[in-house]
C-alpha cells in the first residue's frame, strides 16, 4: 500500500505526537508524587538486562554454528574472537563508566570494526 504525500505527512505527524505524549506522560504523572518502587527497580536494572540480552544474541549464533554445523572451528574463529572481544569490552566499559549507552556503543563499534577487519 502506497501512501500519498499528504497521508505520509499526516501519519508522520500522528506518530510524532504519540511519541511526544508517551515521553511526557511519566513526567506529568509522577511530577508531584514519589516514583513507585517498580520504576526505581527497572531504572536500576534495565541497562544490565539489556547488555545481557545483547550478549546472548551476539554469541548464540556463533556457538550454535560451531556446535551444530559441520563448519571447521578455524573458519569461525575470527567471528568468535570479535564477538567475545566486543562482549568483554562492553562489560569493562559498563563497569568503568556505569553508562549503558557508552558500553553498548563501544562494544558495537569494536564488533563492527573487528568484523570488517577479519
């Protein structure tokens, strides 16, 4: 289904308004009262959980290829090394800077560079 220019502008405007309202809503709701314990818990542990999920997704394909496919371990070695190195850098950056964005972007950049080089 193709949209006309007017329909695309209306859809973009509607999505923009919804995104703005979703971003502002928590500040409006919790402006004058204490934040519930669940949100404080989520704020504290979401970065670590995000890194754990990225770690699992990154290494899942590498290990299943190595275990279940009839590939030579040496042919997969550069890919495994880049995934493990990027994972280790991500953990080190997160422990050092305690900033999820820095650690995720740092690990991703290293992973992409190593994949390009190898």
